[in-house]
């Protein structure tokens, strides 16, 4: 223990004491070792990312273990919560195995640098040559300048002492400050980990490490204070412990002040407090973190370079983002302007994908959704001939730049659409920070965009950001109340807002808003390197999934991914391998399909069903008395028998050959859909621990609802759910019967041709067909069915049955809140079991009718079964008490209602068997598979478990890349 010179002044003596008991410059080597290790790890992960090593044999073993995530829930907690009327909560969860390993390495490595090896290295020595410098003589000098006391520091190595341990832990805590800040930064180039040339990991993946790195700094700082407290309590001066003199030293006060601020930051960073009081947490972070760093620097200037480095990179990134924020949000011009939609010119023929028609054998181009000349052809052939570049953006109302167009949707959801004054591209699946002054003047909140960027668009529609925000608590509830109140009062703008030279939206409201971004690690995924993509979403997590789905559909339709904000590649481009996309969406109610029905319908228009399959599972379905298993099987057989069309006797005699006939793709899809639904889910929302897939009790809401989502039944919304459910049943029933009828017709044609060839010389004893009809003709009844199918847009039934159109039908179940117009005059939708929809009801709505208008003003519309449900006061419960007496309407246009009916065909009641869906796609794939997932904690854990189960390194070793599965999951929380 080095000696302190004898000085009469207490402050002078304390200054000398603390200066002498400071680490030498050579002892700072541990801080440098920390950053050398960080640099090595960063370089290794960057190489692994850019070389694609995770897709290999060894990488498969790592991924199989690293993606797993475990959840737990106290036994009987669901039943207790239901009895007490408590809201549903997601189960507790651990991070993924890979995150736990990264955190463990960070903690162990940091503690090792704090305690392993000698604390104090002699000046001029190195870590491998410590303790060889002789002790210097002591000279007494009297001064308050700490630098004058440095010669009194020890000239020898000190292995361990309370003060050396304290000084070393404090030094490592200082060295961790820049790392913690780098984990929190969001925008490159200052966010080093987010740079494309390195790991391309953004804050959504590093937030976990940022939080735990902050707690680690606080923990090591606590050890630093505890060690110094022991040292100061053990030493005395004039009969008093040194702690009584310590507060005379200004730097000691700086240190305690910094620790107090750090502790306050840590308290508000605890998940329950951060979630419930996010605004307070955010402001404390912005205000207290820089102040804490400055106090740390003043506390110990010899190592304050770590503090200034952390503060400099944080401040530079903030200034850089602020400059971009000002530019993008129109502070330098562009606010309120909007370019009118312009029909895009035809690209070179090489950029257009050509899909062979299974019926005619002729090539068919992908249609443009804006080409009115081909709109009518969609009803008769899929896809129609077109040379226009495929697009998915809307050709309807586009909000003025810098304003959010907000619309009320079922499920207490608000749809926001905005075009920034200055265009900026984004990758599929990325998120933005949203700021709406009418809701909250200061804070921003992160939301994932559901749209895809089209950099070649000639109008603002290609740069339109779309968000689905479901009301919970805090800011989202305030947003819902603001939009609902303005809608109820008939106001389109907030007071004082004026938009020059722009028309107001026909429905919804406009809110001045700002965005910051884009952010998100989803851009690092190279989707085109995989053969099959499986996209799974739960509830409002569909925003992430929908953005990726649209991106992949456009790429597979011939667009270059670079034009859409992603990586270069598309159909016909070298290296693009994607051949199939499976989209699985879990929702609580049928009415939630409205959120993205239009986008899904457009994606269905771009690709055939063999390349795109959409499955929507509605979990809020159960029956009061669950039928026994045998009765269920019997009922299924009876229903199947009733759906079978009349079969000629000579076909019945050869039933074995008929059974061996290969079914159509659509029929296989339909049958497989039934096998992918867990029927036991109908019995109860609760699943006990033994039957749960995650090893604990499960609830139906686990897969669809985030914490604080409100599922309260609202007036009118129940009727919407029943109507869509009925529509889905009718569509699937008709398509199944039509498919069977078409298959029977084809079989009959084949048999008839064979019989005519066999008996051409001799007359038949039984007259099967009219002698005047050709041998290839079919019976008049089947021709009539075929004609109906052709008119309905199903000439390609055997290949693509998915594009059948039918009118929206009313449900036979009335609720106390249902409107009378919902059932009146609409019973004739399907007159008989085999009556297909008429031609006039199956065509697309005219382009001139796509503009929205109040649905209650269209009583005679074909789509009135769904549109008339939103009569006055039917949504009065959606807003606060201040708006309870106002009239609120959900205004939908004919095109959107038609899209809802078509997409509803792919909706199934019940819980999906996700593991079987993934296994099915892996076996069907021609190469590696990539899985995208966004949803509640339970859904994320379940998908991770299924992915880990399907990864097969042995397959990869044999050259079968179907054993390689990558996961792109959005599972972060701010």
C-alpha cells in the first residue's frame, strides 16, 4: 500500500491520498484488451454474415441451438386471471439461446478483466512482465495540484488490494460506456454494428445487449463503490475514518452524483416501469444519460477519454439524424405537395416475367393493377396479358406529403398512411419512429411499415408508408381516441391545419406527422438466396409480414429487388432462387381480415397458387358442446358424400382407377388446409400443460394478442365477423364442389373418348351421348357447370382455383346490434347448393367506383351485406365518453369489400399446426428455406421451436439444402 506524505491540510492530504491510490498508465491495458476483443468478435461475425457461413453444415448446428427460446407460465395462472377479471398477459420468456450466450460472454469477459491478473501494473511494465520495476524513493511536496503527487505512486506491481480492485472495476466501467452507447445507436455510419459492410445489425437486435450492458455498467460501478467504501472505512486520519473527509473532495461528489443518476436510469429501465411509463423513461434517458457521462468524466479525468468518446458518438448520431429528420419531413420544402398518379411506362421485355398458361400453353404476362384495359380480363384468365411493370401500390387517394391519413378499422385499429415530403427508400420489414403532435407533442414511437417501397414509381404512391396500429395503452390509445373523435365529429383536419391545393380524403382524417428512419435488421436478409419463404404473423404483427410478402411477390413477378429497397435480384435474374411463398396469418376475429385484404388480393393477382399460398387462421372460434371424435369423423364423411356430384354408373364400376387419379393443386391445397387446423382448439381457449406445445399452459390469445390488446366485443363488429365467416364457408364450399365437378367432367371426357374409339365400328348397346356430338364433348350438365366456372374467372380451375369470385353473402345469425339492412334483400346470393355466382356479380367493380363513400348510402349494392353493418352509433363504444354521442361510420369502398370476400376464402377457424405447415413447406422446397416471423412472444417461441426441429445438418452434409433453414424474426421491444 503506497504511503501518503504528511500534510496538515485535510483537503490537500486527501487529494494526495486519492492521487497516489490511482492506477498507473500501464494498468489501463485491461480496457484496451476489452476493445480488442470487441473488435475481433465484430470482425468474425461480419465475415460469417457476408460469407453466408451460417447456411453450411456447422452453421446449421449453431442455428439449430441458437434460435431456441423458452417461455414459462405459472400453473393455473390463466384460470386465476380469468376468475379475477385480469387482462390476458403473455407468458414470461427468456431470450434466445444465442442472445443468452452473447450476454454470458460479455458478463464473464468483463468480470475477468476486472479481477483476473494483478490490478496495479508498475509504470513502464507490460502485462507479461509485471513486478520487475524497483520502488522509487518518496519525496515530500506540498501542493493541491494532483499532478504533483504522481511521483508518489507505487513503482511496483500490486496484485490485489481494496483500492486497486476498486480502481480497476471503475476503469472497466468507463471502458464499457462507448459499447453501451454503440448498442443504442440507430443510424449508420455512427451505429457501427448497423453498417452494411459489417454485421448490419440494428437496434432491434442490439436493444437486448444495450439494456444488459447498462445493467452491467451499473453492477460493476456498484462493485467499484463498495470496494472504495471498504478502503476508506479501513483507513483513518486523526482518529477519523477517511469517509468523513471524502465529501470535501469535489471529484468524490461528482462520482456519487453520477452513480445516483445511473441508478435512476436503471430503475426506470426495469421492463414493467419502462412499459407503463415509456414517456418518462424516454425523457429521463435523453436528459440524464449525457449528464451522467459528463459527471463520470469529471469524476476521474485520467480515463475520461472513454466518456468523451461515448458522448461524441451519441451526439454526432443525434445531430446526423436530426438533419435527416428535418430534410425528410419537409422543413426545407416539399410539405403538402403531392405528385398526381402517372401510369408507368412499359419496361424492357426482359424485365417482365412470363407465366405459361396450363390451359392454352401460351405465355401470359403479369398484369398491372393500374392498367384499366386489362382489368376485365382478370375475371376470365389468370394472369391477363400485359407488358406493364407489376406494382402493388394503391391507385386511390394518396395523402398530401407530410400528413398521416388515419382510418378506423375493426379491432380498435388505426391505419396510418403517409408520404414524406422528401422521398426515402426502405427495406421490407423495417420500422420507423412516428411523431404526431396532435396526439403527443414530444415522444416518438416505433412501428413497422406494412408497405413496400417502389423507387421507380412515377407518383407518390410508390413511397407511401402504411402502418397498422392497434390501441393498447398510452400513446396508441391516445391515437385511437383522437382519430375516432375526429371521425365522429366529421372533422378532416385538426384545428388550425390547412392543406393548400389538395382535396381532403373521402373518408378518414388527416394529421400532421413526422417520421424518423428507416431502422431494422430485416434488410440484412437475402431473400432471393432461398427456394421457399414461410412468413408467419400473429395479430398486428402482420405489418412486418405483409411488407415482406409484397416484396417477394413483386420480385417473383419480375421486379428487381433493388428497386424495392432490398437486395438486387428477381425472377430471371442470376442467383435468384425463390420459387414459393407461404403466408400464414393468425388473427383473433374474422373482421380483422379487413386490415390488409386489399394488399393480399393484389399479391394473389401477381402469382399463381402453386407459388403463393395464403392461410388465415381465426382463433376466436369454439363450440359450446364439442362433438365426440367419432361423431366428428362421421359428420365429415356425410358432408363429403353430400358434396360429391352424380357419377355415371360406368365410372362407379371403375372406382379404383378414379381414386388413382391425381387431384388438382387446388383440391390438394383444400384438403391440406383441413389437416392443418387443430380441431381440439374448438373446445376451449385453454390448453393444459401436458398438451401445450411450449411446455406450459397456453391460451388462444397467446398466438394473436400482444399484451394490453383489447378484444372487447363492439357494437356492429360481431356482425361483421359473422358475415365474413359465412362468406368464407360459402366460397370454400362452392369451390370444392366446382372443383370436383370439373374433375368429373375431365374424367368423363377421357372415358367418352376411349369408348368412341373402341366402338367406332359397331353401334353401342347403350346410348351414352348424342351421335351428333363430337367424341370430346361433355354432357350438357357439365358443360353448363364449366361455362359458369369460365364466366366466374375459373377457366384455369385445375391449376388456379383461388380466383373464384362470388358476392358477399349475409349471415343467418342476427345479433342485437346488427342492422336490418344486413339481411334484407340478400337471401338470393346462392339459390341452390350448386348454383354458382352469376357473371354480373363476379366481375371486378368498375374503376370509377373505387372511391369511398359512406356504406350506408348504398342499400341496393351487391355488397350491401357487409357494407350496411356500420350504421350510425354502431361504433359509439370505440371512443371515449366525450365522443359517445357522436355518429361514427366505417366507410369502405366496393373494391375493398370485394377484396375482403375473396381473401376470406383463405380463412380457417381454429389454431394452425405450425410445425406441420413448416414441415410441409420444407419437403416441398427445392432448396434452403427462410422463415419470417412477427407476433406475440408465444408465437415467436413456437416458430423458433419448429424451425429448430426442421434444421437437419445431416441433409446438408448429403447436399440436400432443405436441411438449412434461416429465421428472420422481429421480436424486439423499445
